[in-house]
C-alpha cells in the first residue's frame, strides 16, 4: 500500500494505491521471487518522492509486515 502525507504541519495519511501482482500461492510454486510488489512499490515511491521533492519512507522493503510503523507513527514517536 502506498500512502501520502499531504501537509506535514497537519499530517494526515492519504491512501494512494495497493500494489498486488498475484496471490501468495505463487511463492510456494516458485513462479516469482518473493515480493515483486515491494520492488515495484520502491520504484514508484522513489520516483514520486523525487518528482514532488518529498521524503520516501519504506519500512519493510524485504518482506511484508503489517506491524511496521507508518511514516506518521514514526514521526509522532519523536
């Protein structure tokens, strides 16, 4: 899932897109390397960040993990 923070002074996460390239069964039958969605999301996220001169945060590029903190959660920890 790719989200954007539109205004850092009053931050709110806005959902942009969910990246899915098939079901998990493809991992078990060897059709694709693990998590090609992560590679695609990293490419798109990096390009968007460069275009909009924004920070790109990707908490789990090597694995899927719903427990990783979002960018906003990380900023609020400080």
